C-alpha cells in the first residue's frame, strides 16, 4: 500500500467558498503550470479575493487562482533572501491563530492579522491549503484584510517585486482584465 504522508492531517471536502468561479467547481489544475490538482498527491494553495457590493451585500470575486507546491517553491527560490526573511518575521509576529485545531468556521470569521470580523470587511482574501480533492485544516484556511497583502508587498525587495511581475505575466488562463488588476491588487501568495 502506498503511504500517504498527509494521512494524519485533518481534512475535509473542499468548501464552496474555494470553488473556481470560472468553473463553478473545485479548481482542477494549477493556474500557473496547468498541472492536474484534483487527482494528484501534491499540496496546493488557493487564493480568492472577494469584494462585497455595499448595495446588495453580494460577494464578487476580484481574482482567484490555485498554485501547486512546485510553482510555490519556484516562487520562493526566485525571492531574495531579504524578502523571505522579512515575510517570515512578519508572519510570525502578526498571524494570530488562537486555536489551530478549531473548526474552519472559526477560521472564516475573522481576519487572521487584525482580528476584524469578516462581516465588517468590504474586501478580503481567503487562502486555503489543499491536497487532491480535500482541504487541509490547520494553519489554513485564513481570511485576510486586503491591507495585509499591501503590507507584505512593502516587505519585498525591488528585485523580488520584479520577479513577481515576471511570474504573474506567466498566468495564461485568467482574463486580461484580471492581469491588469494584478498590477494594483497584489495577491498574497504569489
Ligand atoms: Zn503549478
């Protein structure tokens, strides 16, 4: 029998919040390299950015993507040492997760950095970690205020920023208007 290194992790079905709007189903491939995710055994992350319409309280997706572990790793390697250290220090200091084992409902209720209830946010990013067709419960999922992405962005060296821009330009299956949006609204994970 094949050993599953993630066997002992708490997992559950992928919640609809993390479905791809484009597919109206779970993400089936990595946005960056098109690798199959659902039947694979590689970890991947999904980030979705939502904006609430104040008129009707409807939630609209600003951007969404899935990134496989290999692409994340390539990204990390491209970052300068200074940027990696800055970001790690920031995460250690700012990320407040009271109960790592708590239900995902709790994870979805507050910004992981500011503690603000999601219901008070007009815009937020959701990040989750997945394997195959399941979500892993632990450090993720988290909800973040968009200002966190901006703060993280400030911690990056110019060199790293340029590399991110190169990386973002490799996204091929997002609409051009989203690519344009990425220039001002930076995703947290890439
Ligand atoms: Zn990939």
